[in-house]
């Protein structure tokens, strides 16, 4: 019979940045739930909006808005739920 063993591993360093770390801002997010090899995963696509500038009758005007993908993050269902709980606790205070 196997025996459960719990180990505490110390954090050796501060959190370091990945070589492809991104810090940005977004004004919207789209959430897409899918399955990958039988596992539920959630993809969060963060978007940013910016005005499309043009001219009309010699005047500079805003013709519309352009949505741009800023970053896409994929999380397992459990990690997405943990993220949800974290956000929920921030807004319930």
C-alpha cells in the first residue's frame, strides 16, 4: 500500500521574469473553453481598442474602433477556476 508523503519546498528566489514576459494593458477579454487531449482548458484572449482615424470633408475624424489582440493565455480548468476565485474575492471585499 502506498503512503502519502507531504514535503514543503522552500521558495529559493523572488519570482523571476520569463524571457518572453509581457506587461501590457487591455480593455476587454474573450474567454474560450475547449478540450485538449480530454482535458478542459480555457483560453483568455485579451484585447485592446483604438480609434481608426480618417478624414472627411478635409476634417480629421474617428471612422471607427479597431480591436487588437494583446495576449492570449491558456489555463487548465482548475487554474482558471482558481483565477476566477481570486478575482471574485477581490471584488467582494
